[in-house]
C-alpha cells in the first residue's frame, strides 16, 4: 500500500513538472500529444499488472 501511495505522490509532482518542461521547450500541442499517448498506454500497461496479481493469488504466492 505504501508503494502505491508513494508512486501516486511522485506522479502528482513529476507530471506537472514534465508538462511544464515540454510546454516551455516546445508548445502546448506537444503537451496534449504526450498526455494523450500516456492516457492511451496506461490501461494497457496496467492490464498486465492486474493479470499478474490475479495469478499470484490463485497460486497462493
């Protein structure tokens, strides 16, 4: 549980910092494009995590 909340706090800090950095060095459409790519990729990457978690529950590990 601690790792999940730590990751959430890190994401809440690094997300706006990265967005501001990209916006300052390029333009807002680049920020929108990067955000949309991340939002598109996130559920697909989390699907593998939940399948692994379910398998470990079934095994009892």
